[in-house]
């Protein structure tokens, strides 16, 4: 005799709307930072964007800066003593 498998119902988790709004608010970028580039730096970024079809420079710069910052923080963790 074989047993028939019972199908499990997937329970849908209900997420609190207040939690979602607070989470979205915490991800909103509201602190503006301005950088200045010289002609060679701007030309290098323009060449990179055209070569790799980058449509939004802000995403490129944000990713590059944050990856460098996080990498440096991982290499130099805070010491207790």
C-alpha cells in the first residue's frame, strides 16, 4: 500500500504596513555629497561608462565608493584594546 503525499499549503506571511514604510524610509537617500573631478578623471569615467554601457553614473560611483569603504572596514576591524 502506498501513501498519498499530502500537499503542504504555503502560508503567506503578512508584513506590517508600518514596518514596510519605516524600512523604505530608512533606505531613502537624503544626504547629498558632491565631488569634483579633474578633466582626466572625468574622461576616464566617461570612457568606462561608454565602454560598459553604464547609463547612471551615480550608481557606478556609489557602488565603487561603498565597496572600497566596506573593504577597508573589513581589513581594519576596530580593536578592543
